[in-house]
């Protein structure tokens, strides 16, 4: 039996990117032989084994044939006579269809190395269309490799469009959609995940709430980019520049969903969007099974971002109300996250990309001032029961009123 390093590990190594996961393919062997050699069987649908020492995944070389709908509808054939080339042929992109032998030699039957040089994401064969998950994977790889100059080949984009038109994307499970979206959030260019899905006509199927933002105008004075979809892509990029937090990046992407359902008669104004967006975020998050931590931050940012943008005009009472909404007293880390999303929103506009965001300092100062009010002092002063809370609020408002930015 021979084993080869395959897939992402070979790709990332050739790109000088850190390799997290090593996958191996085993040629000329059988499940029985691997088990005899101490490998541990883990595959449910196809034969995957863990190496007895490294615990890295080893799969027997296999071919696949589409037999049903969705990304699970495959019949897979594995036997000692399946060649390495046959296994590489069933893979999605040429840059993912290379193998490395133990002596370091690269096996590259589909010119993956050339495509790495040319910075192209290109499908291996027409069988690409058999797996709808690949539409999301390519969008995610485009996001991951965008900073190196990679783009999707026109032919591949055409196949992605074909998949979108076929109705197969509707078979993708929520878990798969979230898995790819979530992975895209940790790249340098999460906005590319959305824009590639848009380009191949998949966005309206997979994430219709985001798709609805494209073509919706905003006031040119504040949004020279005008289109809300373009603005959302810009905000997504700014959030990735400002924060490593994936919930922050997610919340920034969905904070304006309400603008997608503003009646056209009200365009380019979107007075109600902070309110109308809440329901859309709720339904999107429950459909795609977005974790609560992401959803809760997104709801707060959606509801409060306009208030935060107006920080300089807000009365101390309103500032305290906003802080109470955020539950900052129990979740202090939230304030920074929400303010970062708002800053990304402010910078995610044409010609505003490097603008200062004093609203952040105003709210941080208000929070620090309110936090300094000591409940124990209030109790010591003789306040009892509900009076304590009322006095705490009163003193916090007064502390916020006194908090001023040094100019
Ligand atoms: N693969 C594929 N089609 C899929 C899923 C996986 O062709 N729908 C192949 C690709 O060759 C891929 C390999 O299986 O490189 C391993 O898949 P995975 O671990 O999901 O992705 P990686 O390419 O390793 O990338 P990353 O670890 O960055 O997600």
C-alpha cells in the first residue's frame, strides 16, 4: 500500500500557508489491511481511518458516482484497484486535486500547480456539478485566497450557475451552509464569500435576506456607494479589518437586513430598518442554525446601530437605556463588539473608509462613568428594595452626563 498527502494540505503548503489539517489517501489497500495495521475506522459513508499514532485521516482511494439529490447522494466505489489519479479526478478544484508522495514528489494530473501560479480556482471535471456544496466551497476558497489574487475561473462560475439553476442548492442542509459561511468569516475577505455567491446566482437561494439588499438605494449624501448590497460587502470587509471576532464579523454582515424590505415608496430612506431587520435576523438564524452567540450580537447591532451613530446627540438617559439593552453590566465584552460593528458600518462606505468614529469613545466613556457608580454606597446611604435600582439609574445618568470627551 502507498499513502499520499492530499487536498488542502498540499495546496496550502505550496502556497506557504499554515497547514492545519493533513488528509491522506491510501492506494492499493483494503479496510482489512488498514485495520490489521492498527488504523481506526471512522468513516460512515466511505472508508476513512485514523492513523494509529498521528490520528490523521486516511481515506482509501475511491471514485464517486451521483445517484441522488444533494451532496450526500453518492455511490462510492473503493477497492485496491482504484488509482490515485481516479481519486484526484473526483475532487472539486484543480488546486485541491494534487497529492504528495512520501518522497516529496507532487502528483498533479490536472495542472493544479499552474492554477496556483495563475491564481485561478478551476474545477477538475464536469463532475463538479454533482455536488452542490461545491458552490459554497468555491465561494469560501475565493474568500480565503482573495488576498493572494485568486479568482474563480469563468467556466467554473458558469458551472456554479448551472448548479444554482438546477435547484440542487435547496438540498443543502443548514449545517453545511453555516459551516461554509462560518469558515468564510475567519478569512481576510469574508465579503468575497457573499459576492461570489451573488455572481453565480446562488445568493438568492442560500441567503435571500442578503441578496435582497442588492439594488436597494440609500441616500447618496451618506452612502456614496448607494447600493445597500455594495455597502454590506464594504462593511463586511471593514469588520474583518477591525476585529478577529467571528460574531462581530457576522453581525456586521447582517445589521442592515431590514433595508431589504423597506417599501420602494420610501426609498432611499430606511427609517424602520433597525426594527424590521430583527425579524429577518431571527428567521435567517433559525433557518441556517446560526449559534445564539452570533444571533444575539446581530440583533443588538441591528436594533441599536442608528442610536450609536447618533451618540453625540443622545441624552444621558438614552445612553444608559442603550447600555442597559446591551446588558453590559453582566456582559462587559459586548460593548466593544457592538461598537466595532458600528464602526465597520460607518467605514463601510465609499470615501469614508478611514473616518474616525468618536461615537465609540463617547459610549466607552459613558460606560466607564456609569460603571463607577457604586451600589454598595447607595445601600449604605439607606436606600431599600426597588429604591436601590431607581437611585442607581439616577446616579448612572448623572455620571454619564458629566462624562465628557477631552478635546
Ligand atoms: N473535496 C471535494 N469536494 C467536496 C469536499 C472535499 O472535492 N465537496 C476534496 C478536495 O480535494 C479537498 C479535500 O476533499 O481538498 C479535503 O476537503 P476539506 O478538508 O473539506 O477541505 P480542504 O481542501 O482540506 O480545505 P480546508 O481545510 O481549508 O477547508
